[in-house]
C-alpha cells in the first residue's frame, strides 16, 4: 500500500479525515510532529497515524 500523493494536513479539531492506512474515517483530535490522533466519528478509543496517510475524504 502506498500513501496518498497529496496527504491532507488537518488543522481544525473535530474535522473528519480519512486514514488510508487503516481505512477508517476519524475526527482529528491532536498532532505531535508527524503523528496525528484520530477518534471514531461516534466516539471510542483514539488511534494514531502518520500524517502522510491522511486524505480529506474516503475514496
């Protein structure tokens, strides 16, 4: 699997973005350098992913 050619860098907490690596949509919670923390749309445990795997919307 390849990361997207133009990764999306979220800026607003709560905005929905798509994690290509894990094939999940999540709400942006925070960022620490290259790691982005996402939470499922309807709540649940956060997960982290490298920003290079993010797109604005699901394919």
